C-alpha cells in the first residue's frame, strides 16, 4: 500500500471544557478521497482548521509529505502544498472572478511577491488564474464581478482560487453546501478527477456525494473517530447507523 501523503496523529483541541477534537488520527494517501462525516458540532471544521493551521492544536502532530508541519503557520503550510478549505467565503465580492483568482495566485508567492507583483509577476499570475478558471468551467465569467455570480459559480470560483495555489492535498469543508442538485453533480465529477492530482480530505453532509466519491470514510462524533472504513463498511456499521445515519 502506498505511503500516506498526510498523516495526522492524536490531534486534540479544547475550547474551555469542551473537547472539540479528541485524539483524532487519520491519513490520506495519493489519489484518495477520504471523507469525514458526523453530526453538527462533531468537530469536523475544527479538525480541518487544525490541519490547515488556523487553529493551534493542544496536542498531536501533523505530518505532510514526509515532514512534521505541526510548528508551521497557515501560510507556510499552504506554501508547502496543504490546500485551503472552502466553508467560509474568502472571495472579494467587488472584484471580478479573474481578480479573485489572481489574488489566490499571489497568496502563493507570499508578501514579498505581493509587493513586487505589479512590476514583475502580473502576466504569470494572470495565466495561472485563467487556467484555474478554465478548469472549473468559469472562463466565460472571468470579467464578471463576483457579487453577480450565482452561489454555485462562487463555489466553483473558490475551488479555482484554491487551484491557483497548486496544492498537493486538498482540505475541503462542505464544498457541496448550498449548491443544489445540478451544482453538486458537477462538483462531484470535478472532485473525482481532481483526486488524481491531489488527494482530498472531504468534510461533507451530502451523503450521495460522499458515497459516490469516498475511498474511505471516517465518522466523527463528539470529537472522536468512532468508525473508519470503506463506504460499504460504514453503511453497515450499527454504531454509525445509530449515531449518525439515523437508522
Ligand atoms: P462541525 O464542523 O462538525 O459541525 P465544529 O468543529 O464547528 O463542528 O464545532 C465543534 C464544537 O466546537 C462545537 O460544539 C462548537 O460549538 C465548538 N466550537 C467550534 N469553534 C469554537 C470556538 N472558536 N470557540 C468555542 N467553541 C467552538
Ligand atoms: Mg463544520
């Protein structure tokens, strides 16, 4: 079996007395989609933020592409190839789709590049941004203000912004939320291709998408992984059915 590209070990995060994540370990292998499911408040978003770096863990470690990235900041992790999440919109509504994608590409280069970009990097940034827009099917919307895009198109734009960072791994927090049937189907197809470029740790409520995409599913309840396995194993697990699937 191939080595994991991302491995998290014994991660914990408490908010006061609440253990939002409690000794969570899981891994992600090349080409894989590993879905993380669980009821509201289970700690899924907390875990994603701990991995991306926005939240400091109380204990545990994160190993990415052979390195212990636990001490690194969010920006350093992103630059190393740990892709961002999508739950909270980070798009600038007054900017065009292309401008947002270019800002994403700029983020990759860091502050120094941000300063020099006006004189040296514009063209490359623009090319990278246009390529990312094309991949999510937004080429025709490049010059449209983000505020005028539909919800589904904004979601796709967020994916395009993430793509400009050329991540080695994607961390996605409910990318299907609010997309509707057609949008979910489109994004599901895209993620199915994207996994070959960069494996995906996918937090998702849309169980059709999860069962269609996931090679492995882990179930988080009250901050703990209560089960982990293939889609069939998870569907058949009585503990999961009781705790989460409501059957
Ligand atoms: P999920 O994404 O699975 O719905 P979250 O990770 O958002 O769950 O939340 C897990 C628990 O941690 C919840 O009880 C939530 O209220 C709590 N929580 C999350 N973020 C904070 C925070 N910044 N401060 C205090 N409590 C938080
Ligand atoms: Mg959440």
